[in-house]
C-alpha cells in the first residue's frame, strides 16, 4: 500500500515538473515584442480596435499602438504623402489596391478580413416617410459621406443601381468627411435620414433607428475591410516585428470574436467556405466512427 502511495506521489511530482518545463518552454518561445506600431484604421473600426489594442497589450505591454482613425480615402492620401504608417485597415478594397499598385502596401500581407452592411438610418423615434433606399428622396434632407469615403462610394453605387442618382442629387445633402460625421448628424437630429454602416448604427442604438439595409443586388461587391502592412521607412526592426505580430493577432479567432461583437462579420471566401464544410464533414465522419467503435 505504501509503495502505491509513494508511486502516486512521485507520478504527481514528475507531472508537475514536466508541466513546469512545458510552461517555461512555451514562455521561451514567446517573442519579447517591443516598439511602436502606427495603424491607420477606417473610422468605423475605432471602437473594436480600441478593445483589441487593450487585449494585445495584455500579452505585449511593451508595444505601443498608435491609431489614426479617419475615412479610408483620407488615410490613403496621408500614406501617399509620406505619413508614417505600419498597418492600413481600410473600409474598402479601392484604397488598399491603390496603395499596393503604388508599392506602398505589401501585397502578400493584405487580407480581406471583415464584411459590413450599408444601412439607412433616422434619429431615434424620428418621423419620416422614408421606408427604404428606394424612396429616400421623400426625406427633407440627407446626411451622406463624401465621394472619397468608402461608405459614400457604396451609397452612390446604390443610387446608381436603383436609378435614383439624379433625384438624390437634387436633395439637401449634408456631406460628411467620414462615416462618424454622418452618424453624428443623424443621431443629433440634424438630418432626417443618413447612410452609414450597420456597425456604426449598432454603436449608437439608443440614438438612431435602422430603416433598411441596402437592397439585394444594389451593391455589386460585398462591403469588405482589407488589412495589410505598409512600407514604413522609419520603422526599426522591433517596430516591424511588432506590426507583423499585431496584424497576425487581428486575424485570430479571439480578435474576430471582438469584431463580431461590434457587428462585423468575418469575411469568408468560397474557397474557405468549402474548406470549412470539408472540415465539418471530416469531424462528423470521425465522430460517427467513434460511436460505432463504442
């Protein structure tokens, strides 16, 4: 009996030693990141990215992440004019593609990460005859992002495809320099209706109501958010390593859960969807085999 107790105790000690060794090994494999990361992000990403920064810094406290949040068009221009930037997170492919073509963004690092929806909103409990994009001109005025802002470009594409562009252009339009300004104009009651992303509307649900989503077929492409590395000539090796690690973190399951909390959806390509279905089928087959074996 004593031998059994001693053997059990020794097994526990050895297990603890092995577990401790594993922890030390895992810690040794974790790189000690430090440096500065300049991240230019679409304004609609701001709330989610602030939370992700806090989460990332819990693991890497010596990495300072500096955000510049604005319209993607404005951010693109700033990068082209030489502003220091390590990561660009755009609300549309157009701006990212332009930087890739100009050799300012690393094509191999770019990932279409998120998907959003374009919605029509009004002030909370506000009165309007507008029931959707099709009769948007029934409003007295409209808050609309500028033509160089992705949500403004999506809005105009919707108008074109619905055949109402000329009528909309005759409206009283309050043009915002980014989606944040449009959201503020509607939530404060300055405009009867406005067009923003679903995630923006969700962030001030106590101030605005969603009237409708963009009609099916009114947008030829999904509202995609690509993210990638930018060529930063001033970045040190530490800065570059930190930027690469933060970009990788943004693609993690943990980060995607945060994005989904703020109303974004992880963008899934047809290829990825097929892979996911194949994995699910393989798991079901494996489970069925285990049940049979039992």
